[in-house]
C-alpha cells in the first residue's frame, strides 16, 4: 500500500495537535455493558486522500470505516470482520474489512455519488435506498466464515448495524458514528461508539443507556476540539462506573503491494497477456480497490513479467 500525501498543511497541523487515533475498550455497570470507543480522524483523512473523495463520499465511507474498526474489537489475533452494504441508492454499495489488530480498508462503489440535486438536509437515508447489510466474521482456525444479513430499515448505518446485532446475534447493541467537517470541508474529527449488553445485563441498565445515548455530545466534534476518546468515555459514562480493558491501535492499512500485482500479472492467461501487449497502452496502471493505491508498470517491466525477450519482441 502507498499512502497518498495529505496536501492541506492546515489539516496536517491539526492532525498533529489532536489525540492520536486509537480504540478504547471498557466495561460499564459492573461488567454488564461492553463499550468500545474509537477515534479515527487520521484514518478517515488518509482514506479520503487515497481515494480522492468528496465531502459526501468521505462521510459515507468514513462512517463505514469507523463501524468496521469498532466491530473488529470483538475478535482477536488474525481474525477479521467484513462489512458489506448492498443497496439500490446512489451510493451503490460499500465494502469494508477490518482486522483485530486495527487495520481497516475498503471502498465505496460509486466514488462520486450521483445526485439529481443537492441534499437539503443531513439525512442521507435516500443515498442508501433499499438494501442489505452483511457482516462476515473470518476467524483464524475456522474454515467456514460466519455471515449474517439483515435488511436495512433506516438508511442510517449506525441504526441498521444495531438492528443487525439485535436480530442476527440477539444482542442489544447501540452504535454512534460521526465525521465532523469544518466550514472548508476538512475532516477535523471522526469517531464512534459501540455498546453491547453482555449476558445477564439488567434491563434497567439498558434503559438508562438508551436515555443516555440520546443526550450524548458528538464524539467526532469532541475529538476535533482535542479531547481523547478515553476522556470522552470516562466523562460521559461516569455514572455507569467505567472500567478500562484495553487500548488498541486503529488505522487505514492494506495488504496490497507491487509484488502482489506483479504475481497477479504473471499468472494471467496467455490470451490476456497478448491483449495487453497488443493494446500497447503503457505505462499499465492497476489500482487496488481496497485502498486506492495505483501501481504503474512500464512496457519493459510487463515484458519481463510475461517472460518475453525484449530483443525478440522488437
């Protein structure tokens, strides 16, 4: 993976001044609730730079990155979670993958969401339209991945993910996903919360948390103002008795490499290799869907990869 430069120096300065990205895992109410908080401002800005996203695309895909990063806190080792949104609206769909170690990658199907007219509010439910959310867990040592799916009912990723966990895993769950922009459209804060009831959780605790969630200040805005996720959670959930469990990294990362694409090219069928040479469109550029990295190959490199003698070809 090649990380694109974030050119806006005011934004770079801001990112250096606020709390570093990370994931905080905590327990509330004497172990009845598991709370994961995530700060991902640098992650979302790097994602935006790599894919060259507009404001709306950054909001939609940024929320999905935060969600996947939060969900991966529930797995361990080399386990990973895939979040797939298939929808009929202008977004087209979203695919994001996140590892337990904190690496997140993925894409929005329509980079440049087609709109007939500008949005009149912050409600983006129409961008999703009818659709489904699928969550796949790939656990190390398990040959068969587990996949659950629910129909989207809200066109709001946070609410629809909560619905997924409530229906597919019978686990009372709440999500909060936020991307905060300044007046110039810079992402100055990004973060989210993931709360799940643990076995034996008291109904009164769930009711109290439900009420609390409707009154919470924006985590993304708090991050943009310099507050850490840990401080935010400790302050806002103090009434529930916060117990720290773990502090984990989070970031935009992809396993792609130039060597991987070289191997891919070398294994193409002969007819496809021949077509590439005859088309003579060089340098040949290949893009990783998951991170937006472009790998460029000159004609001489392609001939070498295909095992074609340059002198013979000439």
